[in-house]
C-alpha cells in the first residue's frame, strides 16, 4: 500500500487492534494476524449485492468506491515531505481532480449508492464514539 494510503487509512489489523471496529468484527486471527471476521463481512457486503442485482450496477458501485478511495488517498499526498517520497505537487492535485471527475461521471445510481455506504459507516462510527464518550 502506498505510504499516503497507509497514513490515511492504516490497515484493518490496526483498526481491529485499536478497537475502531465493532467488537464482533475486531477479532484478529492468531495465525495470520488479520481481522478475519471483518474481512468476511466485507466479502459478504460485496458478494450479496453482486449476486442480487444487475452486475452492471455492482460494477458502477465498485468503480465509484475505487475512485473515491483513490481520491481520498491523493488528497493527503500533498502533505508528505521529500523524505517520505512526496511527488511533485501537481500529481496529487491532478489525481484527486481526475478521480472526482470520473467518479461523478458514473451513472447516478452508482454515485448515490457509492456515497451512501460510507456515509452510513461514518454515521455508525460517530454514534459508537458518542456512546463510548458517555460511559
């Protein structure tokens, strides 16, 4: 994974270890050191809609998700230092703009569903944090 992607997202193991995943998903496999339950859940979230809907819709959703991921990883690349392998400043700006243009050129349903899924996840994370702060 590129350094700027690690800085933006970390990895699933880190999120499981730091308890950013729901308890049921945060188990780390003893032999492989990966959050195996979370990976299975992500696989189901990807497989069920693909099996239940028109494959073209799943492809559009997947394209939006990949482009959104790359847009998000391009954004913090401008903050890297030269020791961290910072590219010329125009590279992440052009990458971010290109990802956004392509993502929003997809069919409307792909954009709506592609934006709704992380919005629900973000809301769930915020609710969990708020409830944990009350304790």
